[in-house]
């Protein structure tokens, strides 16, 4: 074991001594972060923060043209036990945009069992009912008594004139923006 360690150290020193004359600056990196004490406990529809929203089952006839949408499905993201410094929050939704409509979260399923020409639209619910595109941010909501529930709706939508039957799954990671 000692012999292997010595060989590694010797090889490492040799590699550094030969490479030192060839080093030059090819670029630079800036590592930027945010340190915050303003956090909250997160739940989706009263459960775990990592969950699925059931979109239901639809007929092809529900999507006769590009842009046709199914009935809205409500869901909530609740924040509880927020630090007193948290005044407002919003949610940033990451995900992949559909190639035919960049305001729609794409169907990530592929293969023979995947629906084609479908995706998911995400909306603020309540006073501000605007849509939220992939990598977009929701409306800001005020935190009262260290908690807040953010209402949203999701709608299955067609992103092409010809929709095929199959499985639809649109994924998004979300991040809380604190103010």
C-alpha cells in the first residue's frame, strides 16, 4: 500500500512540474450565491414538496386544434413556519419548454407510449391569473402569520394540430423567491 501511494505522489509531482510552464489563463469563473435565513417549510396540495399532480384522462377530441386546452386543474404550494423576515414569496418554475410553444411545459415522455403534440400550461390562480412559462416566476404573495398558500392551475394543452394518444408527463423543479 505504501508503495502505491509513493508512486502516485511522485507521478503527481512530475505531472505538475511538466505542466507548470504550459499554464495560462483561458477564462475565469465567478461563484455567486445568496445566504439567507428566510426559509419556510414547503408542501404541495398539503403533502410532500416532491409530488405529482394527476392530470386525468382526456380524449383526442378534446384537442381538435393547436392551442386547445382542457379544464383547469387547481393545486397549491403552501409555505408554513416562515421566518419573520419573510414578507413576500413567489415561485420560479424551471422546466423544458415545448419546441412548438415556448410558453408550454413539454411532454418529457418519449417513445411509442408517449402522447405527441401535448404539453402543460401553468397559471397563477386568484387575483393574478397570468400564465407562467418554463423558467418563469409566479406572482408574489404576502406572508401573513408566518405562512402563505399560493394557488395555481395547470391545463393540458395541444401544441400541434395533430395530437396522438399516450402518456403525458411535464416536469418542473421549483424554487422559492423570498422578499
